[in-house]
């Protein structure tokens, strides 16, 4: 399964004290195993497929797309264009010029709107 099939992630929480036990059990079991679970769930009246994992002590559900929801790569191909070997050989140098090791506050703000300017959190 390719990453194109994985959509957004959602942090889950138990609805009440009764659900807290099974929630904690599943979170700890998945966390110790370093595995994820495949889950079916209902969202907006549709059955969906997802990957259930753990981040810290929190269960995270990553929505997945059904195979029919992902366009075939052949439908996305651009029209044929000639690209020279010289252009391809120069590409790594261009990538090195525009690559940054860390995000400055301005770029971080554009990529992660709504977060504190000094936020250094993962993902």
C-alpha cells in the first residue's frame, strides 16, 4: 500500500470513563508492539478504512482511501516534453541551492498556520 492511500490523521479520545479502559488497553498494546491496526469506521454516513496507531499515549486514526478513490497514475501524466540529459544532470545542484536544513519562522508560519512561532513539535 502506497502513502497516496493515507489521508489525514485524527487524535482519538474515549467518550467517557467506561470507554477509557479499552482505549488505554489498545493504546498500550499497540504502543508496545510498534504496530498499527487496520480499522473500519463510519464517517459522514460512509464506511471508511483507517490505520490506527499510537502517538505518545494517544490513539491516532489515519484515514485511508479505498482503491477506487485514488486516481490511476496514468491519468495524471503531463503531455510529452523533451528534457535533455544535461538538464537532468544539473537538477541535483539546483535542489541543493533551494534546500534548507531548518525552517525559519516565516516559512514555518506558512506551512503550519495557527501554531506558535517557536513551535518545534514533530509532524
